[in-house]
C-alpha cells in the first residue's frame, strides 16, 4: 500500500498504534412499506368475492360439507354464511341488495345459534374445519387451506382502533386448540399446532408446536406428525385400506 493511502491512527492513540479502517455500517433490509393485507393481496375492503378462485359456490359448499361431514354441523353453517357473503359480491349492485339483507340475517342467526363469528371479510381457504360450536371469533385476515379450529378460539386485533390489516394470518394446515387466542399482526406458519389455552402475540414459524402464555415454540413437528386431512371419516377409511 502506498504511504499516502495509509489511514491515520486513531486520535489520542500512543505512537506506533496501527491505523484503523472504519467498518461499513450494516443496514437491515428496508421493511415492505405496504400494509400486511396488500402484501397478502387482500385489504379487507369487502368489495369483491374472496372465495377460493376457480370454484363455483356450489362446488365450494360441497367440499365444505364433505369436510364437516354433516349438513347440521355448526361449523358448516358458519362456512356457508361466509361463502354466501363473498359470493354475492359478484352480483351487479342493482340486484345485490336483497342478498345483502339475507346475508346479514344469516350472519346474525349463525352468531346467535352457533356462536361462531366468521364475517365475509375474513378470507377463508379450502377445507377449513370448525370443530363443534361455541365462542369462536374468527377475526383473521386470512385462514389457509385445511386449517382446523377448536371451540372458543379467538382471532382478532391487539387493541381497539387498530387497522383491520393488522389481524392475524393463519397459514395452511394449522391446528388451533381449544381456547387459543391469537391477537395482532401475527403470522402462524403452515403445518403448525397451537396448544390449548395458548395466547399467541408473536409469529410462529412453520412446522412448530407452540403453547403457553405468551405462546412459545416447544419443538418442531416430525414428518409423521404433520396434519394432512381435516376429514376424520376419510382418514379412518384410508388407514383401514392401508392396513388391509
């Protein structure tokens, strides 16, 4: 190195101290400036149909019925109300009003009789199963495919006045145990299990078992423990065929 290019020694250092080179500052990547809903492709404006694409309302309801295994399941009724509320958004505004009144009636009926709140603003994936009935408030930004919801699950905002785009995101094949609470801009990674009576306020990575208050990751799921089906009857039949 040429002598004139050698950096000077630090000020106040004793003679003979080797010169130092200033390290380049490490900068974290800039966060995405868009709200979580826009990153997901869904802003909860309620102005369009958010049912699974490429399927008619009848096809979606048939799949929901197979998932819940009974026409009289409270979970199936809640799914029907959510799907119907989204389906009507494809209708012309002129003829949509009567269907909106019907949706509002069905929504209140579901809330009173099944005690399940799943408004059409909540985007639901395919084969979401709500087990049993009672106390479920599904105020999420999105519930992915094959999600299972046990009784008394609460998904919602961390505090009053927070924007709707800070609601939780539940990815595919997540099981939410009894009395689970998930609040705020939390993402629960796919193929995870949240133990009963847990309160989730931070992100949970995929393939995790989490529990506690506040919830923390207990361990990673092994491949044989991963959830693949929400239809119990089909699972039993398939296992019987494999054992035969």
